[in-house]
């Protein structure tokens, strides 16, 4: 153990730091309270510690920081009381510090080695990793959490812990550490005359911090400079690199968006999990075109692979042939010593390339999703001793995540191919197909004269845009709720199964699994978020699946019970019902809306051709463009635009009524909201060949696109109320003159008993880069007879 004062912060946040006093008083009081409960050796030990403290009564008062190192013998007894005597101080990161302050005065040699270099200078600290604002908020959150607990008996869900990433050695690998603070031996005193009253209902916690609003209330009523913290803190640091690496991979996959590659980020996290940068991670999804394996540039992997093949005089086909053979006969390869001489004949060229790359060890693992091979996970080690059998258990948590990543990549790839084929070759809308034909013809002519000719721009000027969105209300919440309900059922089924299996053949591990399942159910009662979903899924898919498979094969009489469990827990089963019901309801809703819009689109195209494109998520949104430049062979008149706007309003009312009528047919009640964005001026659009879609052109026109993307969840000004509501149509606009035409349509549809007499004029909150938005909102009459679409 070591007694040395280290300041882990430059104290620039002194304004946010309360008064702190170093004292052993609360610790001594704690020991005295334990004397009545202990006996034997432990009692004599506690009495001896109190005797040592009693020889220095000043320790229960105020101890100057610079003097504390003179009491090393007493601090040793404090250490022995708080840590098991057999603890290896060379491995345990443990220390005593000033109350809630980044000042360590006594600790294990391991923590001093962790914090300082050979010359004794500070290598880094938790506090330094924060911005000044984060530092102040962190200190205040911890101080007020303790103050409310000690002075008011109010416990807040703020964990006294933070995470820090540090580079390990010279390889730039990041290691993650969790720093925990034990505040049991700290007293809090209020230095004012009378303890003020505080409205605790306004104090909220988010992301392990008291919110800014809550801190402001506390600072006003309970100034931090009137608080005094007396005692000492216990600091423990633990390496959580593996846990954080898995979390980073999981977050990359959870937040994955179509077309976005995260393979480089995932590879870096796997390197951190392995604990070495001397590895090459290759993640190869099984992408196929016309049943032929292809290599896509996923996370820059394709380019890197081609560079490696070229550098080592190995054709890319050699590698792809090896992958093709692996695809047909997948099996794990763990080679601790890569050798060209001992390689199978079919793989010698590959092994020669690996030797030339300096690869010492090789791990190749097939990754399956729903029993189908979806990818290959490869690790090439550039140092011996990295690829060892124990590495497999380290990588176990990664495999289920890679299953999802590879399958998502395959789905995205297949969808992209399908979209390109349909949009570029087979399903160009008739209203604009002429423009592509013309551009192709011009390109063919220019190509004869200039081999470097480029295809011309496809652009439509001065077109009127119409935008509408039908959204399923709270669909994300509904998905999370359905998953939570089903997982709760599955865990209960698992408990029942394990109880029944105990009668077939008892294994001690069953009681631990039952306990874990019940613990997870209790966790769900408190919170159900991404972390809980991942923990439960890992438990059910990794631990339980392997156990039940082995148990099924080993003990007669278990098969029927286990098979029934899987029938109940799988799609169509009792514990999958909420998710099945929700997906069926969403499919019914979207199929009805999509069919209605397609049918109505056919009708409007007959009146005057326009560009109509719809997009589907949990709901449906659509863009319509109409104007002379889209249909040059026919004369355009504003009458067609007015007709289209009336159609848009009428169709939204019809959608609202149809989706409401579908509710009795839904197994999960879903409601839709209807939104129209009114943009009276014309815009220019151009076909983006790189994105294979039409997009707005010009700075002013881009503003239209920006507003579209930001109004789906807009709130009414000075309130928390969302603009879009079920059974209503919301129309967003800027200028009153933009909406005059729609007011006429609204009055007409009210007279037709399509819309209610409840028109609202609303001002909307300011969005990022968008101010001055207004809206109309009107209810749809659900009682009228069917409208004529």
C-alpha cells in the first residue's frame, strides 16, 4: 500500500466544488455500531482498529490533507477493514480520496501505477477526459445526490460511477475503465440557518445525471457552497473493456441505417475485446448476384482485400475461390501456426499469401442466421500466441451480433439491387420515362463522337410539390411494448420448463438458471431498454439454447417438454403473440393505405400525368410533382394543381376513416396521423444518378426538403403537444396566403360532412434552421357514409 497525495484534476472547477473536510469520524462511528453485532476474532479486530484511531483523536476531527500521509499505520487498518486481507494490491485498483474530490491520498500500488508514470507524473485522469461543462455537471450531480440522501432521506437513481477510455500502450487500442465511488463514510452538513424545503417532483435524473433543470432548482434552493462534506471516499477502478466493446458493437448494429457500413467500427471494437491491435479483422457477408458470390466494398474491406491480393501476387479469384469452397463446406478453422508447407493443397495459394503478409495465426468462423450461412468472421494474427482456443470464449458474445449485422447487410444489398433494377430499368414511371429515353438517345449520339461523353442531366423546372405523410402513432413504443410482453412470457415459460425438467433429471445449474430468469423478469419491472433486451436475448439464445440442446440429447423424457417450450416461444407461439399481432396489424394497415394510394394514383394520372412516389416505413409518405416540364406534350393549367390539392385533402380524410375502420380487425390497436406540407411556390428537381432518385435542386428548393424531414414530430408552440393527432389532418404552411386555397377546400369538405367544424389555427415550435411555421388542424368526420374517392 502507498500513502501519497495525487491531484487528479487541476481544480479549474472550484466554483462547482463544495467544502470538503477529511475525517475518520463517520468511519469510527460505523465501527462502533458494528461492535454490538460482532464477536470472536472479528470483534477483537474492530476493537483494535478503534484503539489505533483513538490514539489519534484528531483523526475524528478535521485532518489537514497534507498531514494524512503521517498516519499510514492507521490507514493500513482502514484498508484491512474495507478490503479482504488476501487481496493482491498489485492487481486491485483501490484508493481513499477526499470526499467527492479528485484527490487520492492512500491506495494500492496498482492504482498508483495505473495513474502515474515512472517519474511519478500523472498519466491521465477521469476528470480530464470531460469538458468543463461536463465536469461541473458531474460534480454537482454527485454532490446533490449525496446531500439529498443524507439531509432529506431522498434517494436519487444516480450511480456514483463514470467511464474513462485510455490508450493502452503504444498501439492506440482503447481500454475502458469503470470508476466507482463509495460514499458510506461521508457526512453532509448544511451550513445555513435552516434546511430549505425542496420540491422533489421537479428533480429528474437522465443518463445518470440530474437534469439541468433539476440542478438549477437545487442551486437556487440549496446553494452548493453551503454544503460541507466530511469524511472520505473509497475509489475502485475496474477494467470493463470487454463489456464496452460488446456494447459498442451492439450500438453500431442497433443504430444501423440502410446503406451505412459499420464494419470498421465493429472491427476496432473486436480488437479491443481481443486486447491486441496486431490482428486483421475481416467481416465478409455472403452477398450473391445470380447465385454467384461477390465481394462488396463493405467498410472498405473490399478495397483492402484487393490491395492485399495485388501486393502478394495473388489474384482476387484465389481468395474468392477459397471463400466459395468455404461456403459449400463451412467449418471453423483455428490455426495457431500458419504454414504454407502444412496447408491443404487447395489452400496453399491462400496460405502463401498469409505468410507473405506476416500472419502467424488464423481463425475463420462461419456465422449463421436462421440456420443459413450469412457471413465469415476472420481474424489474422500478426503475432504468435493470439489465436488460441481460449479466444473462442472471448468472442462468444460477438457472434450473435455479427449474425444480425451480416443479415442486415445482405437484406440491404438485395434491396438495393432490386431497387436499381426496378427503378433504373423496369419501373420508370410513365410520366417521366420520356425524359430518360431522350437522355439515353442524346448519350448514344454523343458517344459516337466523344468516347468520354457523359449522360445528360434529367431535370424538371418549375414544378409544384405536394407532400403527405400517414404515420402510425407510437409504433416504436408499440414494438418495444410487444417485445417486452413476449419476453416476459418466454422467461415465465422457461421457469416452468426448468421446474418440470428438474423432475426428469436434476442438475444444480437449473436452479441458477431459474434464479437468473426470475431476476431478469424483476429487472423488466424496473426498466426495459436496449441493455435489458440484449441481456435477455443473450441469456435465451446463447446460454439456454446450448443447455436445452445438450439436455435434450442426454436425458430421455425431456424432448416433449423442450419441444413444447420452443413451439410456444417461437413465431406463432404463445410467447410470440404480441409481436405477431403487432406485425399483422401493421401489415394490414400499410397494405390498405398503400392499395388506396395506388388506386387513387391511377385515377389522378388519367386526369393529368404527374410524378408520384411513395415511401414505406411503419407508415407511408409520398411526394408528388406536377407541372408543364413533366408533361410537355400537354398544356398545363393551374386547374390541375387545384384538382390535385383537393384530391390530397380528400384522400387524407379517406385514409383517416379507413384506418379507423380497420381497428376492430387489428389484433393490436393502431392509429394513424395525417400530415400535409403546403408549399405554394414551384421548385426544380433533378434526377440523381448516384442515388437513383429525384431530388430538389438549388439552395431555396433544398429548404423545402429540409422542412419535410423535420415536421413529422413538430410540436405546437409553447406546449408539449404534437401537431399530428389521430382522426385529424394537419396542414403545415408558412404564409397565410399559401393556405387560402386549402381553406376553400376545407369549407367544401365540411359542407359535404367529410370534415368536422373544429378547424384550429396553430403556431408551431421553432425547428433547427426553420422558424415561423404555422399549421391548420381539422378533425375528420367518422360518421359519414363512404366518400367518393
